[in-house]
C-alpha cells in the first residue's frame, strides 16, 4: 500500500462529468489498495471569473494593490477551490468511496500573510492522517491557506501545484501525481515544434530552470518544494480513459528525478524554453565609475521591479551603456523611472527601450560536463542570421535575448541542432 497525492488541474475539473471521471480514476487507485489525498484546482475559468467580478467593483488598479483589497481578493479567489473539493467528495461518495473535503484553513495549511502570493510555512498532517487511517480519501483545496491571523490566503496563480507537492512533502507521500491537460514535460512547446518529444524523466534542476524560463507546465514553487523535500513528482495526462490499468498510468507522463545517475536520458540538452514576457531597457552614456550599477538598479528594486538579464558594455572615454530586462508589465514603469529620476541622477545621455524581444534558453545538466554547448547554440543562431542582443548563463542553462520576431525560428533551429527530436540513447 502506498500513500499517493493526486492533483487535478482546472480542465480536469471543468464540468460535473469531468469531476465524475476524476472520482472514478481516484476510486480505481483506492480499490487497488492505495491511500489517496486529492488536491483539485478550481473548475476551469473559475478563478478568472471570480477575479473579474472583483475587478468590476474596484474603480482602479491602485485600489487592487492596497493590503485591504488584496485580502478580499483572496477571500473571493479561494472560493473556486472550495467548490471543487466539495463536489469531488460528493462524486467519490456516489462511487461508494468514503471521502471528506477540507479547505486550507481546516487542515490547516499555514502560510505567511502575503495575500495573492502567500508562501506555505507549515502543514499540520494530523487530521489528514486520521482520515486516511479511517479509510477515507482526503480532498484538500489547492491554491489556498490561512495566515497567522486567521485570514484566508492564496498562493498565486497556478498555486494548486504547490499545494499538492507541499502536502505530499508533509505526508512523506510515495508519489505526487500532477494530472494535467498535457501528457508530460516536452523538449519544447509542441505548438511551435511539432517534433517535440515527451521526456520520460527530467532532473529536478532542469525542471526548475524550465519552469523559471517560461515552460508553463508546473508552478515554479511546486518544483522548489519537490526539490527541497525530494518529493517524487510525476506530470501526466488527465485525458487518458479513467479505467486504464494503474500499471500503465503509473509509468506514464514525465517523472522528476533527483539523482543524476537515475537519469535514463543522457542528452546534453534536455529542452528549449522561451519567454515573450520580458522587455529590454538601456541607459546610454553612463559614467563608468564604482557604484553605478547600484545607482541604476537600486531605484528599480525599490520600485519592486524584478530585473532579469543584465549587461554592461566595455567603456569608451569613461562612459558605458547598461542594459537589463524586466517583465513586460513593468516596462512602462521602468522607462518612466529611468527617464524621470535615474538618468538625471547618474548623468547619463539617453534611455532606450525595446519591448519586442524574447528570451530563448537551452537547459540541460549535461552542460556541466560538456564543453562547447553554448558555442553550438551561438553558431546555430548565427547560421539563421539571428542577432544575439544579450547572453546569460548558469551551470545548466544558456539564455539569449533576441528579436521577438525570430523566436519560433530560433526554437526550431536549436531543437534540431541539439537532436531533441530523436529519443536519446538509454
Ligand atoms: N485556481 C487557481 C488558478 O487558476 C490555482 C490553480 O489552478 O492552480 O490560478
Ligand atoms: Mg496549472
């Protein structure tokens, strides 16, 4: 007998028929002798609908960032998952399987008080364990928790992934199965490269990079949790027939692994990630003296704007150019800040911006031990005539910033150059 956590995304919970099918799948696992904790998302579109209602009642965006309003946004958004758990418990009971539902506050799942992006601090497993011991399936809301003052909080969009992995960690579950509308983690987005291939396994570090570089399969924090507590986590499809044999289901999808030598597929590069959410700003003719990076980026950080890729050019006649990327949502604010206060303060010549950029990255733990991987990336892009504007690297990834219009071309060319369409030799 194993203790298994299942997570079902919004599409899997999208209608009462789908919920009934989730219940049958869960019942199948229970009848095979496993203990089950299930973490569902809100029904698809529901969180957007709820936040839309909230928006209609808020006259402007600045209201939405007051602590008082953020608290109520969470009170509203958390109800989507509340409905899901109750419906799924009913569907299981209708299948003849004892089941009980809990909201985050009932478990409790304790978080900090950062409304709309709270972090889980502690999960009390006593109540869940007691129910499991009594032979019940326990259904716990994803996405939500409770802060030390007793306020309902949410974990940020896509947060149910994190709830599921965190609950699996707290219970030391044997596996956390994330059922979703794709059948695993791919070498890149199959909508851009039809030859993209599903990975049977991916290392936790690669998955973390893929998630933070733009792959939308899992919420980043869920991957961090999986890594910190070594939760065996598998991403798999919820669209297989509910009655496929467990033996088959249990090895489908993509398993996140923690040991390099466990990795079956020893490709140098595991996948290509891309992201169109960034914009580039440059501040030209900056005096090249100590403290200048801080003078530019300090005010940016104070304005709560996250900076990603940064480059500073070599200086000419004591002056240099400094460029960095920010999220596109922060682009206008960053330009205003640079033009308004930073440029006069540092005595720079000019501020330029470009929102039509994208970041393309190759990711693979094999890069640690293979030379020339980045060079191959640069050669591939140059053969396509694609100009690289910025470069950033870590041990297991190389990212470039390029013109947005070449994004698909770059991803396809790199996918081919690194032989990702071929199954790697085992
Ligand atoms: N329902 C929440 C959302 O849409 C959480 C989740 O689905 O993971 O973001
Ligand atoms: Mg999701």
